[in-house]
C-alpha cells in the first residue's frame, strides 16, 4: 500500500495529505487514516484518529512539515478509532470541531462535542472556490458522514467504504437497510476515487460500490436460505452457516452484521423474532 507508513505524511492530491495512525488491528486494518486538508491559509484535520499522544504529535509535526497551521477538526463519525484525538488537539490549539453528534449506543467517543453540527448537503468551504460537500451515509453507524472534495472528486468515505473488506454493521446505531440505501445514494455522485478510513486509495469507486452492494445482497440471500433450513434459530445458531466462508475466530464480529441483516428482513416484513429466535414469514 503506497504511503501507508505510520507517522509518514503523504500528499494525495494538491491540498490533501494522509497520515496513518499507529493502531493496526483486526478491526482497523493497517490503522486509521487521518487526512489533512488545506483550507485557505490553514489545515483541517479529517478523522484525527484514536486517543494516542504519539499520533497527535505526528499530526502536529505533519502540519509543520506542510507549513500550515491547524485550524479545525472534522470527523466522518465518532467511533473511538476516528475522533478521540480531537480532544487533545482542541485543548492544545483551540481548534473548531465540525461533524455529527454522537449516538448513545456505548460504542462512541463520549468526549466529542461539535462546535458546528454538519448534516446532509452542508458545504465546508476550503477557500479558492474549493469545497467539501457533506453526504449523510448512515449504516455503519447512524451518524456517519462522507465528504466529497468537489474540485477533485475525491470522496472521504470514513468507514462507509474501506479498502480490502466490508465494514461491520452494529445495531442499534448501525443499520443494514440504511447502509444499502447510502450505497445507492453514492451511485449518483461524481466520485473519482475513494479516500477510506482504513486502507489505501480506491481507484474505481463506482465498481467498488457495485461490488459492495452485490456482496451484501448475496450475504442476505444466505441469511434467507439459512432461515429456511434452520427456522427458530438465534443469530449465534446461524452465523456458522451464513458466514461459512469466514474464519471461525471472526464469527463473533460477523454475528453483529448478521443481526443487522436479520433486522433488515424484519423491517421489510420478511422475518420475525421471538425470544431472540428468528424465522421467515410466509410470503
């Protein structure tokens, strides 16, 4: 992966740089991508990353290397690998915070408190007639936002689309139905490349979006087949069948997305649960 070296600042396009956080892992891949965006005579930090003092120091060092001061922080969402470093940056530099409010589901950065709440269709001016347009993309989590750099067509996709794998959908703040609707929404946008929250740039965004939609729908078909074969089953009962192509050590995480699929079927009147046991409804 080009430039995915922790602590190394990499220019992606004029006025946009990437800095990899030091938090590789099963859920974060090589780590969280922090992006620095030129906004007039300063920089905005997009997804400052986890609460890690070394990464905060690296962000400040990257700004010094670029030669522009940090002025604001904005986030795609408030999971703890994306926004907590904002607190240290705000405390040290009195930066403005822009982004969504955090849902109360127990998985969020409780310290995040935006000075400006961003919503679908809002525009963040970057100067020189360049701008970021906010695209609400709930699904991975209910407050997820993507940001389209309209001058270049670069989409900062956070955890809505990441390189190399599909993201986990964790109910109740996560919704598979919303996730698929958000993917459909992006199909109509003029996107040249994806700058994901994890992994390298994705060069063929529309093909990647189509692949992701297809993958999720094929997984849903497996859920339906499993329910036909094993009615009156819990999500834990079904995960081995639905995710038989995934290593067993990942089944605990996969059960979260499986539950999101089941809830989608329930919302659509195709399945129902009683005492956490699921069955298809007669069509």
